[in-house]
C-alpha cells in the first residue's frame, strides 16, 4: 500500500471494540448483563406481574432525540434496567395467563445470544443453521406423527405459519395455476372455518386477494366446536353453485375457549371431497405429544398442513412458530422462485441452495431454530410434555376452585388449557372493572374475551412457572375485588 492508503486504512471504522482493553470492558459488561437477567428471573415471583410505565418513563422514551453521538454501553444498559425491564407485559411471571403467551426459559435466553453471535440469515445455503432448522422441523413432524418426508419451517408465530399452510392449500386445490393467473384464473373458491376461528384467517384471505367473501364461518355447538353437519351442508351448497371448496381450517384449541374441533371427522370429509385440511394448532397442537392428551386432538396427524407455536406451549422465547406441510413438493411449488442473486452453485456457501427461501415469502430469517434445538436437547421432550400435562391438570384445578366458589361461575367448558369465568352477579362492565383492577394490582394478569355474548375473564395457562397456589391466589383476588366493585357499584 502507498502511504496514503496506509493512512486511510488506519482510519477505517468498525463497530467492534478497538483495543484489547475495550474488548475486556465489553466482556465484563456482558457478564453483568447475564447476571442481571438471571437475577431478574430468579426473583420474578416476588415482583409485580405487570405495572404500567409511569408518565416519566413514557415522556423519556417518547421524547428522546435521535442519538447521533455514542453513549457508554454501561449507561445504555442502566437505562434499560431503569426504564424498560420493569414495565414489560409480564409473561415471564408465574401468574401471567393473558393472551396465550409462554414465559421463555434460561436455556432459551442463552440460545438467543448464541444465535445473535452467529448472526446467520437462514434462507438456506450450505451451513449449520440450515441443517439445525431442518432437524428441528423433522423432530416436529415426528412428534406430530407426520411422514418423515414432511416439509416445514419456523416462522415468527402462528399467523405466519398458518398463512404459509393456507397458501400451499390454495396452490394445491384451486384447480388452476393461481401463481400465474391470480384469483381470476378459475372458479370462485371457498375456505371454511368455525365462527370461533382466530382472526389470522380473515387477515390472510384479505392479504391473499381472495377476500372475506370467500370465507364461510360455520356455526358451533354448545362446546364451541365446528358443527360437522353444517360444514357438510355448506360444502354441498357451494358445489351446487359452482364454487370450489378449497380448504377447511380446523382448530386444535380455539383462541376463546380452547375448544377442539372434531379433527378426525374433518379429515374424513376433506379426504372424501378432495379439500385441503389445515389445522390451526397455535393453542393446543403440542397436546399431541402427550399420550394422555393425544386423544383430545386425534386427527391432527392427518392434516395436509399444521401450524403451531413453540413460544406458547413449547415454553420457548419469542418468536418461534412452526408450519408443517405433508407434501414437500407442493410446499416448494407454492413458493419457489428464481432470481439471479439466488442461484444455487456447485460449490461454496450457495451449494446448499435456498431451501427455506423457496418455502415461504421471507428471504431474511433469523436463527430461530437454535433455541428450539437447544431447548429440546437440554430439557428433553418428555419434560416439556410433562409440563404441558401439568398445565392441563392445573386448569382442571382452577375449574374446581371456580365451581366451588359461591360468587364465581364458568362461562364455557374448559377442554384444554383455557378457562373463561365471571363474577356471577356482576354486569359485563363490572366484570371488566374487576379484571382491570386485578391486572393493575400486579398480582395476576389474565386477559378477557366474550363468550356467548358475555364478557368473561380468561385464563390461558401455558406457564411452566405456575403453581396451584397461584391459582388459589387468583380466585381469592377475584372474589375480593368483585365484592368491592359490586359494593361500590363501580
């Protein structure tokens, strides 16, 4: 190099520490952070489940100017400890049962750090991140009793995993080349679900250009399961009008009550009518891993595609959902595309091809598989399954507590891990007030829903930290707060 080139090289920038001393300082801070994280989790039970960010924190975060100049990493970490960590939603706490959120694990935390250190873009290629994700998908297929040739990938969550499964189903069953022609290429199509199906489906049919008009929401029985007789009638009526039945979306645990559709009956119907059978298992699919609980979700293994979340009942940190597709060739055909910058080579990193990029819409994908790989190997599937069974037994215990209460009552059946209940003599507005006061107290965080037109307090138990005593505290708190709300006429 010339003297000028040497001078330029000496001024070249990096975001890494610049000297051994700076590396050591960063290493020391990292150890402090790790200790702080585990101190926080170890003492989580003694902390409030949730607390609202105070106005000072809101103003600080909302008003802070763009940081043009550097700040000491130690200072930034202290700001996190003071202004961010104490005011999270709370799902790491043993008494958090809102919105079906898992609490993560210590191993999952470390896996996230290791994944960030590797920092791969897992679109495919010839590297270990791709191999690990393929292995996790194979494990998931085996656990769900699907063929060894099953395709799949890890997504951000149930919505995206469900969308992938539905899109493969549309490609497979539309009766024309939907990728080339769009929705103008053939007969109108219909997607069937129950009136209890999660809102991801409405968003998906809108996004896919089929529109809500293509969606037929079938009625449910007293247990909030799809009515098979109405489903058969809807399919026959559409066929008579020249509308092509495309897909039935069944629920292995509905979001409101945890109701499980008759999956075996739907599998029979779809096979008979040549309709794509997709199961939204975001709430309850991992129940299939348990020999005790498997009969409740029997039939899920016959699905053409299944979507479920490992950050719910797999207890892994956000975000990690999974989609499995029985026909691997159809899965690839529904998404694969060619581009000069995604050319498979004979040798080098691109020799592995772009396996995952060819099976979903995302090109940029984080190393989600590592936390699943490390969690499954560290804890073992049997231990995770035992916790799933424990959550169901805890749910049964909560139901007994509610039924024994003189002032509480169930709002719906609780077939799996979700309990909906009310303060019996309270109005909807008063039950809402009871819930908000409970959440604000920091003692517990259930969420809410509407069941049979009635506002209900909803406990979704996918929490590996919950104990029976926590459920006892919940019931006592609702009884106490409810009495106060009714006394005041709030």
